[in-house]
């Protein structure tokens, strides 16, 4: 199984100032590529917390994507933290520096040069994505992050996409729970989830979601779920 | 320092099917109460991952809030996972059962009774919030979660609220980075962050955010930041 984890770096999400938009984009793109996102951690701009999250998740997953903390200001400490995590010095990546100098021309300055620094041995991909071991270092700004992710995804290992179907039930999930557990047992290779929804401010029903790489098994699960829902509607 | 961590439990966020709305609400409410949210983890409906996240974060924080996985269906395993995490048996909480029986009347069933189960010794608060050690177990549906959190927040330890101000700069952050680092050094007790923003699809400027419990120190930081931005505008 090809797996990924996400580390969202930045005080602004944990303080409530901004809502993260990056996890959802990464999760959907991985799903299409058959990569299972196993965990996400949101950590502040604190070196020891970035190091802990990156090391723990790098050891357990095929890939790690970090977002945030790669700008030019004092609170951008992702590159140095990841270098420390892997016991590498932080060095100027000459190819990255050349790209920045060509882009900024006369407007190059110390702050902009900082963005050419990465862990020694880091691989530079398109769109200025640095890779350190199995960790891909992406921007925090969603539009920029999306371009970076899209640039590297074709280079990653992939698997059959994870498909999903949804059967909508206008009954509470606890009216379905017992039969649903039986259906899950009968198609144990399909992952079935139950998600109450709330369309008018009160809980009004349940989305039954089945997920599998195998379209045939998914079709069987869909029939069973639909039959369950139909039986409750009558 | 009073700290909190958040564990969002559920495959649906990691698969990209839904966008989480709970972290932002919890973060803002904690901020008002002076509680520092240090970390958030998003984990799937897998017992060993729920246990790992809850134990790690419970040991490091004053409070942990979990959301999701407390419904009546087979994929709702939060209560049993948290009981296992703390080596407690999962038992029927009699007071919770009575509340459910009174509420559902004739419509009580096995699935609904499951929602009265919690770790032995769990404390039951209003709105059916269970507390196990320093862990508060909340629903995943945002409207329900919000009611539960609002019910327990007044009972928690609190501190002076964490205040913040934002100075908006219509220049790129790397034009400000050097002076910004100096400002951060001169008011080292105030936390200053720099967040590029993007109003028309391209990065157009930078929000400079200062955060502190001390309104006087915050006012000084605001003056310094405003002076920096004004100097760039001229």
C-alpha cells in the first residue's frame, strides 16, 4: 500500500485565524492516485514540533507532504527544521539560487536568497519543490501549494485509484446501524462509513459511503446499501 | 500555560470527502479563553491510531478534544479506543443510558443504547459530553460539536485571552522580511507572523499578525508594524 501523511505547519491554523484548505486538496489528489492518506498533523511554527511530526510520519509512510513555513520571513522555519530532523546542514542549493536570481533580477535580496536554502542533499523538483528523503516541502498559500503538488504527483508511485460511492438515506444512522454492520461484514474488503448530514440545521439523514479500489466489489456494496435504504423508506 | 490539542477522528477528512470545520471553531473558542492549541491530529477510524494520538497528546496538554466517531454505527469506535488507551473497560454509563431512554422513549434500540457506553469512570457533562482523564469526547457533526464544546468550556481552566492585531501590507513579504525580524527581536514577548495573501489569484501582499495576552505590548508591536508598512508604501 502506498501511503502519505500531511504536516500543516503554521500558527495561523491553530490560533483559528485561518481555516486550512490544503489537506482537502492533497487528500483528493492522493485518492485519485491510489495513495492512502493515513494521518495529518497541524503543528505551530516551532522547530521541535515540526521535527517530531516529520520524523514520526516519514518513518511510517511512503511520502510526507508539508505545507507552510517556506517564505522569507523570520517565522518561516520549515527548511531548517527538516534539515535538523534528518541531521543535515542547511545549505544554499545552487540551482535553486540561480532560479531565484534569474526570476528576481535586480530585486534579489537577502530575504529572497533565504528561499534557496534546504537540507544538504535535497532534491529540487519543478516549481521549487524541495524533497528531503521522502518528504516534499510545499508552500502554505493554497494556490501555490496546488501548483507544486500537481507538479510532483506524476513522479510519485501510484496505485489503482480509490473509488467511492454514496447512498443517501433520509433516516437517522441509528435506525440503520445494525443492518449496516452486517453489510460491512459481508463485504469486509470494502470500507463502509456512515456520515450523518445536516441540511437545515438539524440532523436529517445519513450518507452511507463505500470505498474500494475494485469497481465490482463497490457495485455489490452499493446494491446492498441501496436495498437497506429502500427497506427503511417503505 | 493552559494548552489543548485536538484529535479529529474520521476517514472522511483524510479521504478528501469532507472538509473539516471543527478545528477552526475549537481554535477560536480556545483563543478567547486563553487556552493555547498546540497541535491537531487527523486520524482515520482505526483503533491503534486513535489510541496513539490520544495518549501522546493527553500526556503533553492540559486538555484534549476529540471530534467524531461517537455515533451508533460500526465505524464509530472513539469511545472504545479511548477506553483502551487508558486501560479501562468500556461500560454502560447508567446516567447516560437514562438520558437516552428518556429522550428516545419507545424508539430506543440497541444502536442507540451503544451511545451510552464509555470508559469506566468517565465523567458525564451536559450535552452528553464524556470526559476520560483530560480528554473531552465531542461529536463530529459541526453543529452538534459546537453545542457540546460551548457547554463544557466554562468548566475549564482559563487564562487571559490571547489577543491579536493584523496590519495589512500591499507588498510582498520578502520586501519586509529583514525589518520584520528586527521588530520581532525588539518585542520578543509578542508573537509575530507573516501571512502572504492572495486576493485576485496572485499573491498581492502580506498580513502581519501580532499576538499577545498583553494589550500594551500588542499596541507597541502594532505601531512598529504600521511604521514598517508605511515606510514601504511611500
